[in-house]
């Protein structure tokens, strides 16, 4: 199924299941127990929001074999982790805000794992039992800030730097999905998640060894070769097989007089 959060034309915010061009609203917690309440909305009349509100997003750097070989990088001995805060999250069609037009901003299309159960020190063979589903994420990155700071917190955690959506899809194999990223309609990334260096069960087990993952938390599994600059005014689309298309345009931060 495909789970969404949405805002109706009258301002009502709800959760639902997307089927074709129709959203059927649900009541309750998608991670524990819910029921469909019979209220339906057309997809065109409702605005899709981020499909959930993660407490944290754990990012993984340099986690595609193609990226490592393309950059002539030695494989990491363990996953390179960073955190994107919940305050960085935006939804489909929301604007990515460039903090400074002089900065170099990169798009990074990725598959995000959405946790469905509390997860702490979970062995690899049981890791997927804790997964609720998958969604698209654009790990927007300010390369200028990364170079200035020498670490990743500001450059990856700025407001609007974690577009998510359009849905959370369950019942799909996260380890074998085609991911494609387009800028202004031109393909920049095209790769299967089977190219992940550290596979999803290993990532879940490794991360949960050090930090507890809660329902709604996400793991951004890494970006394949082809990530690159995004200019103000350009539109970026992240499309993943079985999930859909996440589309966002980048604009410059407005300066109030």
C-alpha cells in the first residue's frame, strides 16, 4: 500500500492510503493500529505533505559501489553516518530554499527506509522485521558549508534540505529498486539499490547498535553516482520504482526589509 499525509482544500490535515488518483482517509497510527473512515479525496484536490514526521533521519555517506568507484574512493570500513533533523523536512512540490545564491548546492536522490517498530541492537537477520516501508528523499547538501565547517551538520541539516515523499510504500523490496534523479527533465542519476555497498539490513543493525530507532525515523541509504549541482530556479525529481516521483524546485531565500 501507499501511505500519505495530506491537506484537504478546507485545511484539514490527515493521513490516508493512496490508490490510483484517490486518497482514502484513515484514523489512528499507521505504525500500530488504524482504520479507514470512508472519507475520500481526489489526489488533485489534496496537497500531499511529507508522508510522516521523522524524529530523526540518519544519513549514510558514500554507500553506492558506483559512487565509490567513480570517485576512486576506498570502500569505508563502516557506514559513514550523519543526522538530518526533523526541521529540515519538506514535502512534495515544496520549495528547497537556497541559503545563499553564492553557495554550491547539490541534489542527492536516495531511498529512505521508514522504521515501523522501536529498534535497538537488532541483529541483521531480524532487521527488516522493523521496517514499515520506503520513501524517496533528496539529501540536499550545501557543499560550500561542508567545506567551511569541516563536518556535515549545517550543510546537510539546513531548513528544507530533506524533501520526502510522495508516499511511504510497503510490500516492496528495498534492496532491488530502480532510482532515477532528473534535473530540468534531464537524467542525472539512474541506478538500482542493489548497488548499495552496505545493504539495508546491515545499516539497520549497525545504526541500532548505537542509537535507538523509533517508528517514523528514517535511514537515508546513500546516493548513487551522478549527484551534482542544483541551481536556483531548477526543478529536481527523485523517482523510485514502486514509490513514485518526489519533485521540488529550488528558490533563493527571501530577505525581508
